[in-house]
């Protein structure tokens, strides 16, 4: 039986109370010690918070299981950041997951430009389903969610049980803000996506992301949507 199944609701409540005043490093120390090779983290190589998580984990265990969801619609700058970061940060266990459908297969089955008609389905096919495969056999998932990123994330717990993927979910930077994030990046010279210097605030797929809009409102414009489905 994994540690994930042994964390009761009372355990999670106690950990959340304890971690509200803990540092992100202390939370990650607990995660690495508790879950060992059952720990996983996703890397989008888009937002700054995720880069902080990668750097913090690499310092503690460079062999931490890192997975990348390559939707086939990522910016070239995102791929460049991934290649640069793997060497710079010292990541040694990076795994790439893609949709089971190629771009052409998706268009043949669901029609061209699915993201313009049904972005929820497009995200399900290209992010949520690969995320499920990426977490198979894992006990815990470290995420870079911050409460200040959107209204929907404003009450994100530091530790929770995620029913959708069957893992303990850990948000070590939940109570950080934008300034703390960038202070860490500058202090530790953590690489980040150059699009963040070009007016982009939240970076996802190039067909669903626009610059010059604060928060996650720059994603999926024209739709009542600000999450891809991984964190809802």
C-alpha cells in the first residue's frame, strides 16, 4: 500500500495547517523524504513558478521524476527553455508525454482547429489524458499552483488528494506571490521562458495564448475557461 492511500483526511488537514507557515523548501523536503521515487512533478517550461519548483527539486534530488506534456502546439521558445533548463538546472529524469493522437489524426477524427470549437475536449486529448499516463504508478504530484494566479486557484490547498489522477497533490508555492517567484529566479539565475519578457503572462499552447493580458485571462480568449483541466 502506498503512502498516498495512507494519508487520511485528518492527515491532510494537519499537514495543511503545518505547511501554511513552512517554507517551500521545507514542504519539498517532506515530499522528497515521504514519497521518494513515487514523487513526480510536471514541467511546462512556460510559467516562472514551475521553473522555481524544478530548481528547488533538482537541488534536493536531481533524479526526481519530471514529466513534460508536449501538446504538439508549444511555442518554439518553450522547447528552447526545456533544452536549456535540463542542462542548466541539472535534471536527469525528464520524460515527455504526448497525446495518443497526432495533430493530423485529431483533425481527421474531430475536425480541424478543435481548440477553436471545443477547447475543453482539445485539452482533454492533449493534456489531461497524457497527464494521467505520466502519473501512472506515482504516489504524489508536485505542482506550481499559486493562489494569486486566478480566482479559481485562490483557495488552493498545499496538500490534497486528487481524485482525477489518484495521487496526493502538493502545491509548495501556493502562498507565494509574483514578486517572491521572480526574486527566487533572479537570485538563483534560474532559466525562464523568454516570452515572459515579451508581454506573455501565462504561457500554454501557441494557438490558445495571447500576450498583454494579466493572469490566466490570456489563455482561451473568447471562452469561459481559464484552466486546461489538470487542476480542476
